[in-house]
C-alpha cells in the first residue's frame, strides 16, 4: 500500500489557534455592532418612510456583520471536524454557538421587518439601481410573506410544534434507530443497526444480501403499526399547515423555497419517468453479469467489479488538476490554490469526522475542503466533487456574503460537474476491469440520484393526496403506493419482491422534509444536461459554465440558467441530460462485451 497522505489544513487565515484572543474579540465586537445596528434600524425597515438608501445601508452593514460574526463559528466547526475527539474542540464549538445565538437574537428583528414591510413600498424601492445587488436577497427574504400568519398565531404554532409535529419526527427517529435488526451470518446471530443492515445490501454474497433484506423487512414490519401512525399524523399535520398558510397543493411550499414553479418540477420528473427504460436496460446487463435468471430488490446494489488500482494523493492531485485544466485553465488554477495553500485536509486521522465537505467560510477569505484520502478510486471522485464545490465558492465570492451560496436545486452543480470531468479522465487511464467498475459505480450512483429520487417523489405525491382525499391510510395502503412507484422505475428488469413493500418506513426525508427528494433529481439531471451541452458546444461552453458558477446564489435557478440561454421549462434541455445517461450505459455495454470476449 502506498503511503497515506499527510496533507492537513492551515487554518491560520482564520485564527492562530483555539486560544487566539481574537476569537473572543470578534464575538464581543459583533455583539456591540449588532446592538448598534438594532438601535439604528429597529422600526425603520417596516416603515412608510423607508428609502432605498436606508435599506441599502442597512443591508450592507447586516451583510458585513453576518460575515464577521461567522468567522469564529466557521473556525470552531473546522477545528472540531479535523479532530472531534478533543474535548476542548467540542467546548469551543459549543461556546461559539451560544454566543452566536446571543447576537442572532439581537438581529432577529431585521428579517422580520424585512418580511413584514409593505409590498407597495418594497416593490418600488427594489427597482432603484442602488438595490440591484440585493434584489434577490430581498425577494428570498420575503418569499413566505403571504404564507405567514399573524404574530400570535405564529407563536402558538411554533410552541405547540414541540409537542406536535416535531415530537412525532423525533419519535420516528428514535424508534427507527432503536430497531434491532437480527441476522445470521456464518451461522452466528448478530444484531445490527439500520445503516449496518443497509450496507449488507451491497455484499457480494447473494445469501447475505437476501438475509439482510429479510432482516430489514422484519424489523420494519414489526414496527409497522407505530410507523404508519407517525406517517399518517405528519402527513395530516402538513395538510393542516398548508391549509392555514394558504398553500393550494402539497408540493407548493417546497417549490416556493426552491424558487421553482410546479410546471418546471413536473417537466423534470416527467423526463425521469419517461426514461425509466434506461434503468431497465442497465439492469438487463447487470443480470447477465451476475448470471441470475431474475433480479430481485436485494440484487440492485450487488457489486459487479471492484476498482483495484490505488492512487496516491499526489497522483490524484495531478489527475484532478489535469482533468479540470482540460476543461478550463482558470478552473485548474483555482483548484491548485487549494493544494498550494493547504485549504484541503485529506490525511486519515483519528478523531477526524467522516465523509467529505466544502465549507464556504467567508467572501474575504476562501473555502476549505475536508476528505479522508485512502488511495481508492472513489477518493479521487470525492476530491473532484469537493473541489468542484470549492471552485464554485471561490468564484462566487464577489457576489458578497448574502448572495454567494447557491440555492438547493443548484447547490451540487459544480461538484457533480467536477466529478464528471474526473470520471472521464480516470476512465481513459484505467484497464478494462477497472473501467467496468468505474462505469458501474457511476451509472448506479446516477440512478440513485436521478431516477430513484423521482420515483420516491411520485410516491410522496400520491401519499399526500391519498391522505387528503381518503383520510387515515393503513400500512397496506401506503405499502401499495410505495411498491408500485418503485417498481415502475425498473419496468420488469428487477422485481420488487415480497417484503420490499415496507421499505418506505425508514426513509427519513419523507418525515423530516416532505418533497425534498426531487431537488436531487433536478440537480443531477441539470449537470448531465449541461454536460451534454459541453460535449456539443466544446470550448464555447466553458465561459458560460464559469458564469453560472460566478453568479453563486445571486438569483433564482431559473434566472441563473436563463443567463446562459437555458430555458429550464423546456423538456428538450432535460432530455439532453438523458442522452449522457444513455451514452454511459451504451459504453458500459460495449466494455462488457469486450471483457466477455477477452475472457473467452
Ligand atoms: Zn456535494
């Protein structure tokens, strides 16, 4: 095994260490500034006398203050992620969070006044040129104005939610994480948690996968009465909320926060549904590779080939920089900054938090990236993913702190695009078996993000409507909606067999954030569609893409894409993304034929 990397963060651009007195100074100063701000602007924003100049000056100060006060929090979060095992790191994080809350409470009036201000005044003011940079921020801050109830009503709903909706969410989480999934492996009975049992669905042994599936089903079915009750309660609770807040249909609140209209969302999901045959086609080949007569639900994630070639950190850096450089010199140069300046923390370390992320930090500094680099091929993909985020954050800094982070539906744009670039590069260099492994992983992960989330969205749509029209649903009612909608994605290539009908019961998104799932389909298919444009247009696509990144969160997804000539209401644009998927599958099929022929 090649040596592990020792690349670690240099956080000195923020603070020199956890005992740097400037941390406390920043917090003290921010609190004083917040108090001054409140004194100056309270009662002046939601006022008939508000002028564009006053609003601008307040926004500028608010932005600056929010950015400064975020530095201790950013620093504490990064230090904690780098080593969660040190109690002093946890203590710093806690301390900073408490002090931040203190400041946030002083500033809270501002958001409220901005939302409450009269439309006739705000609409007139935002047309003035001076407010142009903050137009989208003001719009977003006032988005839910019409759905807000009166102050006392809001207060009652908020307080009662702790013993209502939120209590049921917590009950669900605590209960599902407490389920003991029993399974016999190698003649020995074991008790596993939900994530452990889900991981076994990827085991190379069909027997193990089957046992894991049965164990998951049994654990859920045993709790079906309670879980069904929680689902019914929360879906009903949402319908009450929607009625009180004057939403016309179940998805409306989610669409509004994503700044997408119903028609666009439906176009994306319809494109996914119409392309379900792509899923079936891939699984036909997968069945052939696995050598089974029929595939069932626990074969979906069966591993096909395992990518073996290890990559050292230095090799990975070269591959990523070269693949970015082939697309755009500027992208390569920005990515290089992360390596040169230690904005990336990659070494495996005890106490370091798992997973990977990019922290935007602030616009006067720069983003930081964390991953644990273990020399595997998917670690390079992760590097490409997080550097994609990093470049996005870096390039959008001129938009200012309130405008630079992206809205949810486009938040994974640069990361997924970066992954695609890296994928194409490593595929070129891989041998046949590694290539097959890379393709299978890429295709299955795209399926999970694009088609599976679309199928889950269809399930949610039907669930919420059924509850509104028919009243309380039984476990069998919900299971039927689930089984039909997930089966649809596979046509008849994979049979969602006995037991799978209960698997809606552990999906936290359905409980905690209704209709959240479609943002995944939207984001991933968007990148595939952009990639298809890149393939068609070549170099002339590059400046358009960089412009998308530079715009950050300064406008809605629709306006953002309009800037580069894309109409997200046009089904053809989305179908372009499917072309890329189609091509990936075709290439995979070709490689498999080649591999079979070589094997004789
Ligand atoms: Zn990401």
